[in-house]
DNA sequence: GAGTGAAACATGTATATACATGCCATGTCA
DNA sequence: TGACATGGCATGTATATACATGTTTCACTC
């Protein structure tokens, strides 16, 4: 009666999956202490070296934190990729000081079968997709337009999210064990709809961030249009291990 | 008479250092085959598990490529960070097909003590810095302006580089064992000089990539101005291990 | 009560051993 | 000459064992 899966993957992979599942389900919360290696040896029925390898790899991947003589702990959500701070515009406005006000308007929110434009983004073509359109304000001036295509099945409680208080990219980052990320950044003249929503002249430039996230075979896409005049920028910092 | 260092680090670390040293010195060239695990066991005097761990970690770090039943090989220089394909505009133009021509003009190339603007970039303030200004053309139309501040001491043979044939970011990526990378992307109206060099109206938008690379304490900076009308974009794809 | 030392316990490393798995070259047989 | 089997060799995994190293706890001593 083992808690490990019965797939064909190696044992140490099963141990890793077991640990990740417990973290993902919330059973082992952030900074919580894991059972010791010997506990896992007893409860999982594998050798200590196997457990040790699994925990060591999870540590080097950033999921765990280990302290010799003390124990193993769930690491805070890691910066899984670069560009994660990108477009967290709510925080940016907040950091500018007290006299600025951040605001958000949710313009549209529908669930619908994937149309052509979404199929082009390689969405799972069967299930409906949550499409939402959000405008970010600073002092009642629109500075950013976010267009999201997210498969709700992928993200737990995605539909319950409060878009006004939580940065969406940050939330997605937290919840999706992403397997691949693609960023495309360009500067394009605003189309009619973008110009209307951002209250800007129609041919003025938008800074566009197209972000595509894979989790297994499913894809989530976020397009962010930023009014150039707003002088926001997108940044990232990467520190290799 | 072991080939391993006599520092206090663990054995498997010494094996890793030994392998990396042989790769770095060029003794084991790219795609060359390494001695087998058993060979290394005999020549280094450590157990196979220790050798195996070292090689496994180097593989997961992207330095080696291993094929079961075949052997271990020196991996091609890894994509050390995301955004590496960024701005490799020479390749992008070449990939568009035969009817396009890529061109480059080196406008300015001086070595000078770091002025204020460079000190602001946290350069080593003592040594002179190579400053160069390069314009990329497609079919005689300027599409991109690159402004580089590089410490020549950092990059071997940097001054001998042929800017017209080799993508600079690619070259820097190859040569510098970077410890940290920062990207800042913004869309800004072109200033007088940028407008003149890119032959564009002065207030039209530029897509600007500011790239700052640390190697230890020294810093290299590349600013890239792309004319929005050229419809080039900056992209990256990240695949976590 | 304060300080000390040792036990208990955690992770970290190193080794020997065994077997599994995959690739390739060699040799045999048709 | 071609197809196939096989042995050799490479990496991959799993285990038991031993010891090293760092932290906490707790009992004992002064």
C-alpha cells in the first residue's frame, strides 16, 4: 500500500511527484517542514538514497529548501522564469507612492468554445475557454489593456479570482506548473479597439507583450497592450543558479 | 597522483570542476566524447557513483549530453538565459528568405574612460570601456541601432570581432560566463540622434531593449533601438528543466 | 540557574554491489 | 550479401552501509 504512483517512471521520480503533489494540494504549505528522509523511507518503502536524490533534485529545482541538521521545508514559490515581474502593473503603481491610485475594469468575461483566433494559439480545441478583457488605470487614466485566454480547467479557482487586487500573471505563475513559456514583445500601432479602450490616438504606439504558457499540452495566453505615453516598461532580472 | 583539486569541496564537486576545466581549456571540444564513467573511475580514483553524480548534474546544468549505451558528450554552449534569441537581427533577416539583404554599419568605435553615463551603468570606473554604435540594415533601410558598452578585458578578442557577420549578443553570450542578466524593455519616442540614424521621424516610437550583463563585478550593457515601423519583434522561449 | 557535554536526529557524502536498459559491432547462418 | 542473434560496453537506477557534519535538546554538573 504505497502512496506512490504505479507508472513506469523511475522510483525517484515517483517520490518527486509525491512531494510535489503534497505541495500542490496545499497539504504541505509554504515553509512547512516535510517528514524527514527516514520517515519517508518508512512510509514510502524506498531506500534513503532514493528519497535523498528526489529531495536533492527538488531542492536544486527550487521547490524545497534544506538545512543540514534541521530539516526540509517547502520553498516559497520560486521565480520560475524570467520576465515574471513583467507587467505586474498593480504593484508598480502601488510602489510609486501614495498619491497614485490603481484601478481595474473588467470589460468582458465570457466562456465560449475556442474560435479561430484561439485555435491559432493552440488551445485545447474542445473545451470552452475563459476570455477576459481588463483595463488597468492609474489615476483614472487607462495605461494597460490585458487580454487573456485561459483554460479554467488548468487553474484552480481561476474563475473566482478578484482581478482588482491580485496581479493575474503572478497568480498564474503561482498555480500553473508551467512546462514552457514564450514571450513575444513588440511595439505596434494601436488598432481601433485598443485605441478606444486606452483612450489614445489610433496610430500611436503600443508596447505589446504576448505571453504564452504551456502546462503539458494546454496553453494559456495573455496579451498586454501598454500605452507608450504611460512610460511603463517591462523588465526582468535573471540570476542563473 | 590525482587530477583533482585539493580544496575542501566534496569529491563530486571536484569531479565536476575537473570536467569543466577540460571543457573550458578546449581539451574536450564541443561534441567530443568524454571518457566513460569507468575510465574516469580508474583515472580519478573515485567510485562510479561519485563520477555518475557529477556527470548527471553537469548534464542537468546543460554542460553535457548523455546517451545511454553510447556515451557522454560535451554539449553545445547552452542557452544560459531566456531572451537569448533576442535581437539576433542578422539571423532574422537571413531567415526571411533570399531576397532580403542584411547590412551593418559601424558608426563609432572608441575606447575611453567611463563617463557619467557609463558610471551610471555601474561599470568598473577605472578601466577604459569600449563604446560602439552599430546600425543594422535590411535592404538599405535602417531597422535597428545598437549601442554597446563592453569592458574589453572581460571578453576575449572582443576588439577583433567582425560586427558585420556575427551577432554580437550571441557572441557575448558565448564568451561571458554571466552571473546575472537584466532586461528592460520599453517603447520610447525617438530622440534626435536615434531618429537621424534610423531615418525615422523624431517622435515616432522605438522599441528599446536595454540589456545589462554581469560577470562577477563587471558589467556589459547593450541598448537596442528598433524602429517600430520595421515590425521586428523581440522574442524568447523558456523551457525549464 | 547557568553552562557544559553528550545523545539524538537531521541532512550530506562516499562507496560497493547489483541489476536494468539501450546502442553498437561482430559474427553466424541462411 | 543480408538478416538476425549475441556479447560487450555504455549509461541509468536502486539498495545497503558507513561515516561526516550540523542542529537541537536535554540531562548533568557546578
